[in-house]
């Protein structure tokens, strides 16, 4: 491919190393070189990520009348719906360890953060196809931009939690300071699943279209709007076999009471998330050249 001659900030970035080119030699024949290339590209993409992130945020919210308010409106609407259903006794929710408004708002903010992180890699891959085929740059940059957008919206939504805690005169535990770590793990779980789905979603549009149905079912299989079940086998399915549940519950408890219900499950799924994240990154790096080659020019 002939590289463009105009000098833009993207084109000044270092070219992708030979380790990610489509070559007849197996890339994992030299694992040390392959891993060094991954780390080098991650470091080299930081300036590009910042520029693309600013451009993306401005492009998403500037053309709308309500602007950045759209980050908060879906969260508020969903929370109000469940609070209304509970007060009208249309749904029966067992007692929660904090006021239900605090409980459901906190969980919905965390769930939306996970959901945004899960969708982000596929959305970035889809929206960046033209740049991927015409410009050489560290491919990790587009996925880091998506993660940056997720964290940006999550920070803004977290302001709603603080407002509600103040409104209910709820004094959070000092463990509030540790909550960002648990929230980060929850988002990394979403990113990990999203990275694993990128190859399939790029080849088959059915994957991204069916994701709405699957995540809706996942929402009801996660204690977001109801307290965690204690009866068997509901607790096995909803808590122990659902990786989102212990991460989300722990993050909420760190934000509020500080009493952790599933520290062992949280530690287990944190370790698994980090291991699978590295594996997903490797799989995506190996498959990206082939996926890009299949993008129509």
C-alpha cells in the first residue's frame, strides 16, 4: 500500500512493526519479539489516542442540542422506571442493604459502564475501517480510544451516585477510595469480551445485532435491580457462574457499605479477567491483518 504523502498527526506516528504484518512466517515463532512489539505499539499510541479521543467526544456530543446531557439521561430514565415499578408494587423487590434508589442507581451506572466497555471494541472496529485500510498506525490506538470514551462517560455518571448519596444523607464507607479499582476490573471484563468478539463481529454482522438480545437477558441474570439471591440454585447461576455479578456487587459495596459479600469470587474473576484480556489482545493482534485485508477498499 502506498502511504499518503500529506503530513498529518496520524501519519507522523511510527509505522506498525513487522510483527503485525501479514507474512508467511508464523508471528508467534518469536514470542519475545511479538510481545515486545505489542508493548511498543501500546506505548507509541498514547499521543494518537489522546487526539482521537478528543475528536471523538467533540463529534459525538457537539451536534446535539442537549450535548453531554445524553450521557446522564438514559441512566436517569432507567433508574426512574425501576423505582416507579417498585413503589407501585408492580415488581416485588426484597429488602436491600441500602435505600433502593441508591441501590438501583449505583448498579445501573456500573452495568452501563460494563455494557459500554463490551460494545466499544466492536464499535471502534466498525467506525475505523477506513482509517485502518488507508493509514498505518498502532492498531491498539482505536481500542484505547473506545476505552477512554467508556471511562469518560462513567466518571460523569458516577457524579449521579454522589448526588444521590448526599440527598439521602448516606455516609459511604472509607472503602469508597478502593471502588475505582473494582470498577476498572468490571470495565476490563467488558473490554475483554468485546475484544474476543471483534473477529467474529467483523466477519458476521449477526454478532453485533444479536448482542442487544443477549445483553438484555444478561441484565436480568445479574442482580442490578434486585438483591443477590441466596437460595440454591439461583445463587449458583446468578452469582457464581456470572462473572459480572461478583465484580458489580463488590464495586457497589465498596461505594456504599464497605461490607464485601463475595471477596473470593471477586478475586477469582479479577485474575481470570486479566489473563483472558492478554489472550484476547494476542488473538486480536494476530487476526487484525487478515480482518483488515477483508475490508472493502
